[in-house]
């Protein structure tokens, strides 16, 4: 006779569900339910790329979700395919360029960044000079965080980090 075990106490590599949805990537635990759906482990919005852990998430699944999310966050400014028919989204919207400029991506002009504010002390760009060319491989960009908006004294859009 087969011995049954509780799947929440046994490591199962197939427990983590990762799905591309209209607003971002959802990470769920297939062994637990909440309100008729898989229990959410975390969420990664395409626009902010801010990793949002779920409540009471399994630590093993949370660490696997964080690793996957880090790989997606490293692709900030690139297109991400979200469907089999070729629909894509631009990863991230607000970025920090070379650790000295808070900027935003322009989907219609992928190698140009709109400048929100630059740190003169760190050699940042001035918004009054217009857009800045971003050269992959030379320039470094990363998703902007709440702390970046605070540091550069820019008010984030309403609801951006919600």
C-alpha cells in the first residue's frame, strides 16, 4: 500500500507555479489553497519589478521565487514575452542609470531614457538636457526602488508601489 504524506511538509519541486499574468508574474504554491485558488507565494509587477512576498509563504518556495524574480529583474529595460501569440511587455518602467540618475524607460525608443533627476555629486544627468542614450553593456541600469525615489527627491506615481 502506498504511503500518503502531507505535501506541505515534503519537498516537491513541482509545488511552485509561475505564471505570466497581465500585471506581472505570479508565484503560487500548488499544494495550498486560498479562496479557491493556489496560495500566492509572491508577485512581481512588470512595471516596478518590486518583489512582493505573499503572507505566510513557504520559505523554500519563497527563495525559489526570489531567484527566478532576480533573473527577471536583471532584464530590466528588455521585452518579456507573456503569451504564446507574441504579446510582450517592457520590464520595469523606472530605473536607476549608473547609480547616479533616476530615469524612466520609453517603450517606443528603447535605448533612450527620460531623466527624472540626476545626482550632480555622482555625475548624474540633468533632466533639463533631455533624454539620455542607454548603451547596454556599457551603462548599468536596475529597477528603481522606493528608496531611490526618496534619495532623488522624486514623488513616485500614485499607486506605483502598491
